[in-house]
């Protein structure tokens, strides 16, 4: 997974980086202490997960989420804050936040949440592939028969591996 970290506190920035880098599948593509730079970087980079602090300059984390949504940049979001109010947490979730972490940051919590998000994104990717394969099987007349049979065999093997295709009529 590709992560981007934005936090005005360099100690928190390093703590989050260290927690994410424990998992070798995580790649940190950028780090910033400025909301405007984060917005500009996310327009150019491929980012799966954004770890963002609420207290940023020149605008806060919620304004950053709104600007990203308007620009159709939709990474998964983990937001952090010092002493968030209930309305702030509600607004964060309404603007696309997936997880909200209160400060004093815990590296184990960050690592665990990143693992949950990574697993979710991988499952969604796998489901998308299965959907594309099954969708292409609806119109078999547009392709050669050998390709059609290979795709049916591949889907059958995948379903059998998952334990779904154990009887006739699957």
C-alpha cells in the first residue's frame, strides 16, 4: 500500500513513519507538515492511504478532505487530533475519514489500523477482478471459444479454491 503522512509535529511524523514501515508491504510515498503541499502532492502521486492530522496550516485537515473530495482524489483516510470534540469526529467521518486516532499516538494502534485498511483494499481489489471476470462471461459470443473456456476454467478453479464450487450446479 502507498501511504502519505501529513502532520505538523515532526516527532509524530517520525512515529507514524516507523509504525508503517514495520510492514514491508507499506510504502511511504511522501511526508509533509503543510496541508497545501499535501494537496499538491496527492494530485500527482498514487496514494492509497492518507494519514493526516487535523491541526494543519494554512487550512485544517477537514478542509483538506473537502478539497480532495472536490478534486475527486479519494484515498482512504486516517485522521489524528489532540483533543477532538464529538462534532469534529462526526465531521471527519462525514467527509470521508475511515479511522480517527486521538493523540498520544500509539505505534501499535497505527500499525494495526494500517493492516486493517491494507487487507480491506486487497479484498476489494480481488472482488473487482472476480467481478470483471464474471461480467465478461455474460457475453461469450463476442470472443473465441478457447478464450471463453480458459476464462470459465479460471473462474471455476478460483471458486473451487475458495470452497464455493463443491457440487454440480455452481
